[in-house]
C-alpha cells in the first residue's frame, strides 16, 4: 500500500479531498501529509443552495497524532468562498474543526489524557505539545461543552470564593450541588460580581432554586436576595466550624502569652491539637492531660466541640433551645473570641437554622471543595482569569467535552 493510500484511509478522506504527498524527515523525526482538494470543486451556499465563488487560497498546517513516534502534520491549501450575500468564509476541512490548528483525533486524545491525569504540563510533555496548544484544546472543549449544556433545573446551589492568584485575586464560584458540578465562575467577589455569576442561570432556573449555601460574606447574601429572592440562604457549616476553630486559637494564643510571662510553657506547640475534634483526641493521653489542666483554651475547645451537636437536630424548636443554652454558656465563659462568634451566629441565626431544613454544604457534593482546591493548586501561575475559568470548568463542570 502506498503511503498516500495509507493516510487517505486513516484520515478518512473522501472526494473532493485526497492525500497528494507524504514527506518523511528522518533527522527531524517528522511526517508531513500533504492534502489537496479537487480544483474543479463546485461550491454551494449551504443556506440558500445558490452557487458560491472561490475567493482565495490559504496555506494551513495542523498537528496530528504521532505516527510511529514521529511528529505528524497535515498541510493543505484551504479555499475561502464568497456567498451570494457577499459573506466570505473559509471552507471547513474534514480532519479538524474550523480555526483549530490540531486535528480532531489529536484534540480528543489530549482531552482523554487530561481527564485521566489532570495536569496540563504533564500531558503537554507526553504528547509533545506546547502549553498554548493544550490550553487552546481545553478552551475549545469547554466552549463546546457549554453550548451543549441544557438549562436543567437546579434545586440546590452553592456560592463560594477562591483565591486563584497571589495578591488576593478572587473568583466567585457557583456550584450545582444536585449534580456535583461547577456551574460557572466569575472574577471578583463583590455583590455585582456575584449577581453576574447568578445570571449565568436562566430566570427559570433561578426561580427553581430552593436554597443556596454560602459563607457569611455580605456580598453573596445581597446577590442571592436580589437574583434569587425565593431561595433560602444556608450558612455553610464548615465555615462556621472555621470561625469556631479560629476563636479557640485566639484564646490559646492569648493564654499562651500569659503563661509564658509566668515561665510556663504548657501551651507551647499545641496549636494543632486544639484544632482537632473530640473523636480524634479522646484516646490520646497527652491531650487528655492537657485538657484537664483547667485552661481557658480547654473551655473554649469544649464550647466549640459542644456546638457540633447542633447539626444533628432535625426540628426547629429543639435546635433553637440548644442554641440558646449554648449561647448562654459562651456568654458565661467570658472568652471574648468565642463570644464574638456566638453573637455573629445569633445575629444570623435564620441562615444557620436553615441547614436543618436543607442539610447542604459547599463541601457535600463529592468533595467539591477539595477538587476545586486541587485545580487551584495546579493552576498557580496562570496569567489570566480566563485560563483559570477554563480549567475549573474543564475538570469540574461535568461538561460534554467530546468531539462529535
């Protein structure tokens, strides 16, 4: 079989296209396939079925799958035609999407590798492609996936923020908790940014959202009340746990300074012990001895741990009584950091209580938070938010990225 016939078959070319030449460069380890189109081809406007006229020829080159570990390229002169309405358009080629410089087969292979590996640099190295080529394949795949995505109902949504570059540059991320996917993200975390994010859902979708989970960021609250007034606001239980842990640590730091001034290093090196929870520590003798030392930090930790019982309630009345009792204990403790958190929760108690009704969190959908964090870590150093958005939607958007 001739080389031209071989590539004619594996590329699936039919009239008016054909493989005219195959060039092998041994030193460069490169194969170049020259494709041509029949010069006598008649062009038709696909909309009106009226005759179109040849406008010009443009030399193009595409990277294809390697052949026996040789880099393989396809070259062709591609015609542009003028339609009866005056519009000029370059003719599509059968091996690649319009305006792309890699073949469909190579692009699909890159997508499969990325989905399996999750690291752009490693895939670029294995496929012997530059970073910009892989980035372009990802961008085209995400655009294709977004066009295919249907406006399905979203009952439970989550809105969160992530720092995607050094210098406190933030992105606001909207997740569809029902399907465990990132719906979309925008740069910034102001109220206007959050509103534009929520507008990526259709009006019908926004009207169908039952509840939205978030931290206590006022901008997110304002955006949800403005764009999804019928949705309950649920404060994320893990953010509340973060506030409580932070308060315990503030108590520890203050008490540590007091003890060190008296020559006692009781709390030295214990920071991360107090950030753990009861099941982790109940069998650890060193902590039990520390906890029994009648420290302010011990009382703060006990108050923090006791609040975990709130999340087990199912009914509003008993949960409200639990919170009143807990709030009173915090006030009696006179531990300022703990009192600040208790007052914050009391002032926003409706959003805290809504968890019992909907039982949703920003981390409940297949470890969404950890997945986003991994993409954020792998995307460090990106120069633009647009590239970051492509990566998040590529890996976490659950889009149909396949090439038809």
